[in-house]
């Protein structure tokens, strides 16, 4: 995982714990989780918006191929 081993992860987590304190960690985790959820939702929405356009393009390409072969 990006060349980061278990000892490095533990050190990073200890530093985060020292900086933010134990009381803020649930809030930070919740905020990160909500951010990831919103990012995934926006990505999926964008893909679904482009899907009809992609299907339309594929249909036009298929029509052109059929016209050439006819």
C-alpha cells in the first residue's frame, strides 16, 4: 500500500491523536466519511448523466457501420 508499512501507519495515527486529541477523532472520521460518500455520489451521478450520451453515440456508430455494410 504505497510503500507504507504497519509501523509507519501507527506513527502517523499517534501523531494525529496527539494533534487533534481523542475527543475530535470521531468528528474527523465522520467528516471524512461524509466527504467520501458525497464524492462517490457525485461521481456516480456524473457517470449516469453521461451514460445516455454514450448510448446515443454507440447507436449512431452502429447505424453508420450498418449503412456502410448495406
